[in-house]
C-alpha cells in the first residue's frame, strides 16, 4: 500500500553568481566559490542545473554581428521576418535544417538536433557588448561531463549535471526550461512494464525527467536575476552516463515534420 511518508521532499536551491562570465572562466571553480559564499555545499546525488549562457560565455561562444556578412538569401528572409540579416545568416550557419519560417519566427533544427527558434541563438543578457549574441555550446553533453567530473573530484560528492536553455513548445504558449546537455543522470525514467496503482501494465509511459528537473530549477532562476546555477536536492535519480540525444525525437518518428 502506498505510504505518503515515502514521498521525497525535493529542494530547489538558487546559487547567485554576481560577476559576468567571460571567456576562459572556470565554471566549476565559480560554482564552488558561490556555494561557499552561501554557506552551502554539494551533497551526494544533488543535481546541478546550469544555464547554457554561462557555459557558452566561458567557452567563447559569443559572436559579433558586425563581423557577419549576410548572403542574399539572408537578406530576403530578413525582409520577410524583420530580423537583422546578419542574425539570419548566423541562424542559418548554426542549423542543419530550416523547419519553418513564419511571420517573425525562424524555427530550425540545430547541429545538435534541437528544434527551436533562431537555432538557440540568444540576444539577451549578453552583457555590455553591443551587437553580440550568444550561441549554444558546441557539445553541451561534453561541457556537462567536464563540470560533473570536476565537481565530483573537488567536492567528493557524486552529482548529476544538467545544462539548460529556454525553449518554446508546439501547441503551448510561453516557454519552459529544458535540458540541452547532461552528465551522470539518465534523462528518461521509464515505467514500461511496471504496474499502475490499479495493477495495469504500463506499456508506453516514459518521463523526460531531465527536462522536468531543468524546468523546476527555472522557478528560482528567473531571467532578470543573477542565478544561473541551481541545486536540485532530494530527487532519486539513476546515475548513468547517457546523452541528451536520448531525448531527441528522430525526424522519421516526428508526426509534425
């Protein structure tokens, strides 16, 4: 019989980072120092959720639009969408497929396989640099693994790491945080073959827990605060070296492309 006392209490702990991140910064060191300032420390099986933007900045994934020369095609799309033609050119360069262009929206499939607006390029919170935009990390899984390994070795706590970004969703308004890179955590919890509360065998239920954790973390991150890192504590996850590709639906299985 199910016991409510068996439910785990989950904590979401915001970690403030006051300084702007620049190329070459040690994200692991910054996280550890920020935890100390908060009189906090990592515990076994914590999940560290990090916004991609500070990863991208530390990895130098910032582009100066003034150095982009737009093609004639980009200029054409610019006139249709109202977007800066240099930004359109950059969107194309970061994409392997244009999914749809409608009004002022460009939906693409990025080189990572993510289907999102503007190839995930971000024009907000870039800092004091004008005409600069932030790209997605080249390999978010690799970035997550490096930080996970560094945190594990320097804190002696085994943690999972999720790199997150904010995406829109088909058939729903507004945006949510999702996982774009993972390390040390299985992104999917499968209930296939298990019994529901009435004894029926579950056949297709799989939960994208990496996305759910990323979305939960965003509740304390906000867009105007300096909280790019969050600790999600108390969730019983499976420690497993997987890839975010496990969450990407293949085009052949996508009913809407």
